[in-house]
C-alpha cells in the first residue's frame, strides 16, 4: 500500500469503527492529514473531554493519552505507539515531589501537563505551555512551586514578576539541547528571518527570539505575521506544517536535530494498525488514579477557560 492508500483505508475504518484520531502537531504530515483534530497539548486536552466517539487514538506521547483517559474514562483510549513516552514527564516521581512539598508547605504546586498521571495526583493545578502564564497569574497564592520544566518556569516567572516561583531542574531534552550558539548562527545565516522559539528552550535562547510561545502560538504568529521568513525554534514538524500552509513564506530549521524521537515513533502504518484494532496500547487506569489525577487537569480547564 502506498501512503495515499493507507490514508484512505484509515479514513474509511475510523468512520466505520467510530474512532476519533487526535494528533499532536509534532506528528508528521501524513498523520496530521488523517487526524480529526491536530493541536498543541492544551487544545488536545480540551478536545479530549468533548469528542463524541467511542474510541480515541492519540498520536502523541503517553501523558497525552493518559489525559484523554482521565477526561473521558468511559472511552477506549489507544496510544498509537506504546514506546512513545516523554522523558520530561518521567524525570520526577511522586516521592520526590511529596518530599519537596514538605519544605514548601505554603506553595501551590503547578505541574506542566508533561507529567505522569501518578505525579499529577500530588499536584494542585496543571498548565500547558500555551496556558501557563494565564493560569499561574490566576492562582491566588503568590508562592508557586513549578515542576518539572525549569525553562518554562523561568519564562512564566519573567511574565509574572509579582509571583514567587520556585522550580526544580527538569526539562525537555529536545528543546533544552538547543544552544545560544546555534540560535546566533541560525540568525546570521538568515538575517531577514524572525526567530520563533518554544518556552521549553533555555532562557538564553528565548532571549534572542522575536517571539516565544507554545506550538500553536508559534504557528499562529507565523500565519498572521507580515514577515516572509522564519526560523522555527521547536520540533521540526512545525516548520514542515507551516511550509504546507503558507507556501509564500519560508521556514528554516533552527537545528536539523530538533526532533522528538518519541513523537516520531508513531508511523502511518501504526495508525492503520490501530484503526484495525490491532496495534497501539490501550490506556488502563484505576478509577482511584483517575479521580485523584484529573483534579489538577479540571483546575487547569477551569482557570484556563
Ligand atoms: P505544547 O504542545 O504545549 O506546545 O508542548 C510542546 C511539547 O513539547 C509537547 O510535548
Ligand atoms: Fe517530551 Fe520534549 Fe518530546 Fe515534548 S518534545 S514529548 S516535552 S521530549
């Protein structure tokens, strides 16, 4: 089967089997084309509670599939690639955070949504990169313990100087690997281009950017901007998707190595297997875990609007 035939078969089977395919924007273009909805982490978590289908296939990473399961416990939720974890989500465990909380008893614990369900059970509110500033700003408590991404925490702290934000040293190995020297060199190579970066990048990279924002923030900025050239400082799929959408503009990669291997572990044949009911991994969570872990996601949706 060629790509087109596989895509046609996926479209046919998902309709026949009442399946909704959600794809994070870091998925490759052939997968985005067969998805019912594509978006960043926040958009996908909001959709998770609303889709009417019996089965949801999440083309993304494990914490995203867990979020769908928590918000729609009666649905069958399939993670397209069983090996698609997020290294950042697994950097801190429940025991560590319980111990840290003892030292910061009067702090509100804010968890980036890139955390395991187990870790979410000991946190107060979740945020995503597109909602973090709004949500932290809406929390009454001045004292915030932000986990696990220290780069996103620094970005939020800069926007909200009135807050006392403490953080631990965690983060995305893909975004945090980008150096200031790479950003300087990309700007020198493309002097007419605007640099757009994700807040998971190091602060010294973000400081050089013309715009810092989430996946959907970067995409919206590039679509609406009058500028014609952009250096994309996030996962390389975003440059590819934008190039399809805006053929009159030019999108350059900040680094050829800006690839999340976990996001990219889903392939079109794997999605085809999932719609046939043969592949992926069904997410199983106990009702107790769901009840405990989803509180901070519900709080995110309440404060994020
Ligand atoms: P957003 O989708 O919130 O931009 O996050 C990017 C990311 O790294 C997802 O894992
Ligand atoms: Fe996790 Fe980073 Fe990959 Fe996102 S890009 S899934 S944060 S490793």
